[in-house]
C-alpha cells in the first residue's frame, strides 16, 4: 500500500489514500496501522469527519 492507491472499504465505499500512519513511526520497517483517506463516494456510516478521515488498515483492500 502506498499514497495515491485506490482502496475499497469493507462495506463497498471507495477512497484514495492520502497518508499512511505507521505503528512505530521512527522504525524503518514499521507496519502500517491506519490510513488517512479521501472518500470518492459517500463516507460509510461509521466514519468520523466529512470526506477525509482515518480508517484501520485491516478494513480496506487495495484496488489495482
């Protein structure tokens, strides 16, 4: 996963990755914890914020 990838949330909404939040920010091999995304569709019901919000990395899949 990288910035600019298109992802699909587990309920079908699509979003664009804006930022990656790492589990251990200073460690070079840290796994990704959360994604900051911009929703292309309407945000899911449980999303906080308007079109830009933070989601768990395990709740999305990358669309290639």
